[in-house]
C-alpha cells in the first residue's frame, strides 16, 4: 500500500484506501473497519501523497514526515498531552509550531499510528530518495526555459488571432440611414 492510494475525506473519520472508481466518484475502503462505500464528486477528498506539513525550514511532504517519525520511534499518542506531542514533533521534524493547529497535529499522529503497521517504510524511503534525484535531474533552468518558450508561443498565437480577426461592420460608415430598434429590458 502506498500513500497515493490512501485518502482522507472531509466529514469522514479515519483514512480510506482507494479500491476503485465509479462514474460519480471513488470507491473506498475504510482502514481498520473494512467498510466500503462510494464518494460523490461533492466530497472533498485529499490524497495523502499531496499533503505537506509546515516546518521551520520548508514544507515537508507527509512521506518524509512518516519516515522521520518511524526513524525517531516512540511516537506519543494523539490523545495524550498535546504539549508533549508538539514538543516531540518539533524535535523529530522541526515542526513550525506557530503555523500548525492542534487539530492538525492530532490528525497527523492518528494517521501515523493507524498506518505504522500497514505501510512499508523501506519502500517509502526508496521512493523518497528516487523523488529527490529526479527533481535534481530536471533542474530549475530547464523548467524556466520551458515556461518562457510556452509563454512566447502563446503570445505569437494571440497576435495571429488578432491580425486575422475581421473588423465589425459599422452602420454609420456604410452611410445607411436605417434606424435600429432596441427593446428595453424590464
């Protein structure tokens, strides 16, 4: 099981594993209970792979947070003293204590304890190192060049469209003496 297959649904407690897709949404299975249900397009679904946590240095992906918490070990329960949990997270991942709410800390710790026996942390570590290598290979210069080239292409396309557009006919320029009737909107 990977984080890209796990979702959190607003209004639903716990985490859910994506089992399949329906024409109106996702079919998910609740982790722990095994209850299956479908979501609608109106439900707010967050994929765990896309979630990040505020730290002092920069935002940290949830994968990195889970790996760091597993490496540190002895994670406190979310139901415990919140000051101790916050202190533990500041030591483990350099949590930005001013920008992270208490409810988010509880949710993070609940998720970690729910997934620590389910996830393969060795596989997460491997994906973590592969993701950083691919980001370095792409490089920021290439990305900037691609953005500039795309912007230039869009600009030339807009210029072509403006040149080929035909001007609207002006009734006064054609010396027509017709009067037009406009109905008032009520």
